[in-house]
């Protein structure tokens, strides 16, 4: 959602700023902005789905490989499991007991190999959930720069600029939930990134101003 929200706000406001910088009618902003939200949002969601689906397929492939290794070379795989647990700090009888306990469950054994040998998550990625989250966030954040123009407000560009910068800050503040950064620092960082993208778009658009 963070990924989709930032991209939705950036790309849509880039269109707004570019068209405004070029001095073109606001109807063009609405048309291009709506096209961007639908087309680019769907493209991002589809790309996220495909990427996450590829991760899921690769995970299934690795699971099959590990199951085959356990079936054909149980002693070697058991030794790998023992070494993994030893690295985690187990030793002596406890190490032997833990190794045998995990080896009694094929699923737990494979899960241990996935995380410690391949560095994969214990849970399966969810392609459709990832795609829906990306598309929804893209739509919500992408509509923010367009609302003043859809409503025909006076000083629409100024309002859109303020609303979009506020959106950048809010997305960044929300992103701090998954980091050690302070919420206000994360918010300012995202605001600056989005602001630079908007300024570049406005500047490029200004090159075509009559």
C-alpha cells in the first residue's frame, strides 16, 4: 500500500504539475490524470501480482527440491538441520533432541530449511492481496491532486499542491510503522521525495509554456 500510494500521488501530481507548467487547460489535467489513475494503477497492480506470483512459484519450486532431497538424502539433510540448530546456539543432548523432533515433521523440517538455508519467509506470499492493496492505494492517493480540478475550485493548482504534499507526508508518517525512524522524519523524507518529483515535472512542463 505504501508503494502504491507514493507512486499514485507522484505520477498523478506529475501530470498535474506538468500540464499546469505548460499553461494548458485544466480539462487536460482531468483527462490525463484519470487515465493515469486507471491505466498506471492497473499496470502497477498487475506488475505486483506477477512479481509476487513469481516469488510464490519459486517458493513452491524450492519446497519440491527440499522434499526430494529429504527423501533421497535424509542423512545429509539431517546433518544440515543439525548444523542450522547448532548455529542458533543449541548443543549437546538438546541439539540432538531438537534435530530429531523437527525431523519427525516433514513440514517443519522443510520450513526450517526455507528460512535458514534460502532466507525465505515462513508464510506464502499472496499475489492477489498484493495487487489489490497496490491498486487501492494508488487510486486513493492518485485522486488527491485531481479533486480540486474535478470540483472546479479557484486556485485549484495551489490546493492540489498543498493536498498532495500533505498526502506525501501522511504516507511517510504511516511508513514509519515498519521502520525505526520517527514518524515526522519519515513523513518529511517522503514529502521531499515527492516534492522533488513534482518540481521536476512542473519545470519540464514550463519548457513548453507558450
